C-alpha cells in the first residue's frame, strides 16, 4: 500500500511553495498511508468548507478515494494466462490479480480533479494524473482524449514517449493487450522520428507471442534515421531469439560501426561457434583483446568459456553446463542451443531445451516442431513426462487441442501432482468444450485432489 501511495504521488502531485498547501498534502498523505481514509476525508472536508476552491484539498479528495478503492475494490483483472501456464508453478496469490478502478468511482475522482483544473489550468501534474486514472480504469476513449489535449506537453521531450507509454502498459496488464498497444501507437504517432518507442512496441509484441507484429515494428525501428544504442541492441537481441541470426548480426554490425563498439565481433564469433566453424577462436580472441570488461562483461565471460574449445573437445557435458547456466543471456544462449542440436542431434536434450525456450517466448508453433524432433530421438524415461507436458501445452496453446490430448493422457497417471493436475485441468477443459461428459468427471476428480496446486484452485474458485 505504501508503495502505491508513493507511485501515485509521484505521478500526480507537485509540491506547492505555500506552506499551508504543503501541510494539506503532507497531512492527508499521513492519513492515507495509515489507511485512515475517514479521518483523511474529515480533515479535507474541514478545509473545503472554509476554502471550497482549495486545489490541493480537492486534489487530495480524489487521491483518498483512489487509494481506498485500489485497496478495497472487488473489480480485478485475473491473469488467467499466467494462472494456467505450466511454466508458473507458484500457487495462486495476489500477484495474479490487478485492480481495476470501477467506472463510477473513476468518474467521481475525475470530477474532483477537473474541478482543480477549472480553478488552476496550469497544474500539469493533475493532467497527467487523469491519464493514469483513465488507464487503470480502462477508460480508453477518455485516455485518448486527454493525451490529445496535452499533446503539446507530451512532445516537449522525446523522453516523454517512454514516460507516457506507462499508461499503455497499465491497460495491457489489465488484460487489454490490443487496446494497450493502440495507446502505445497513439503515443508513438506523436514522435514520428523516434525509433526507441517503436522498438519498445516490438518487444511488447515479441514477449506476447506475436513475432510477426514484432518483426513489423523492428523494421519500423530500423528505418529511422536516428537510432539510439538501446534500440539497436534490443532489435538485434529480438532477431536473435527469433532465429534470424544473420539479421541480428547485421543489426549489431550497424550499431558497432556507428558507435565504434565491438558487440558485432562477439556475435559473429558466437554464430561461428554455433555452426562448428573453428574460426570462432580467432574471432572471439580478437574480441576479448579489444573489449572493455566493464562494457562487455557478459560477452567476455561467455567468450572466455568458449575459447578453450579450440583445442579441447566440446562434449555433451560442456553443452549441458552452458545450456543450464542462468547467467548467459537468452539472446546468446539460443545460439548455444543451435550448436547443441547440430552436434548432438542423436541426443534428445538439445531439442527439449530449445522447445522449452520457444515455449517461454510463446512461440508455440516453432516449439512444437522442435519437440517433435525430441520424440524422434527416443527420450529417456526421466525426460518423457517433462517433454509430454511441454508438447501438450504448446499444442494446446497453438489450438491443436486434439493432439494436445494425446500428450496429456499419459500424464493423467503421473505421480507428480503438478503435472497430473495440469493434465486433468486442460483435458477437462478441452473435453467440455466439445461436449464430452468425461470433462465434467475430470473436473470433479481435480476438485477432490488431496495435494493443492493452482489447477485444483482454478476449478474450485
């Protein structure tokens, strides 16, 4: 709660130079922090009774209501995608719920703050506060109108593009991804020259499992004349994770040529290693000799791990150590998986790892292709259940529920409670969607499971 208060105040409030106004805000803030909302309202009403046009008191009336509603509202977005995901094994908790300010409450808060602006139209903090209010209330049209009204304020600085994008993210985390991206685009249109905001949008699409949209915005990013370093790097890493290694290298190369930096040299060496080209040694050694460890810590660390394999053989255990090293960034590790699948094609593990990697990116279509390769290499018993879970979930998310059921079926007898209940949940959900009565039976069995997992919670909620 205290964190919320500090965030809202940062967005909404500007400290007045008048001591009495400072006192109003400070006193009301103390009441809100202590969750003494009744006392806060009584205090503010006593001020407004004598001074009905006191902007800070009116502003704080809205803020009291906003904080109270945030804590007590029954209107939430429940993140069902995260709740169902087989990759999130945590129990259902408060982090799965995001408050949404109801319309009637939002309009009352809006009334207080518009009164403030009618008295003092220079209060940009309150104008921004209205944007925040509309975004967490999912009042999309009101937000667009407000953003348009303050366009001159927004476009004063390029940095504002990223600040105001927070309103788009507020909408996105409340389950309205497309509406959130529409606000992103609305803000991006105010900055037609700015590459970074479009690269951020590419990232949003990428991590939401929409690679084609991500690629479209990456093209838009790189078509700009003035591209910042962060956009170059982010674009290259997304290309890398999507498997466009040549494009990733060319993007790193443009970045390196422009800013006399060395990351392209490293990436080229890494791709050579992935292709089993022995020239990787000279390429990475040259990189290490010229790179500054403070600027290229991750790259130097990985290069130093790979260089010894010029003389020593790179065996399966070496691959396994790198593939499970959490300190190696995903956009580099993807190339290590490529080496693994190329060199150890008789082993199931590299295909399993790469299939998992694509699943975490919500690139389920590609994931199923590599998980099929895993099946062809005759998985060992201890890997089989994990592979079935990944395959079933990837197929389910791809819309191929018929084949998904084939992989879920053996897991219905799994001794692992999480996998068993996940199989029961998705099987029951699929069967109920086709009118199969056995789906209802499975749900009943899941409700009666002794061990608690989030899937048992989902059918009992």
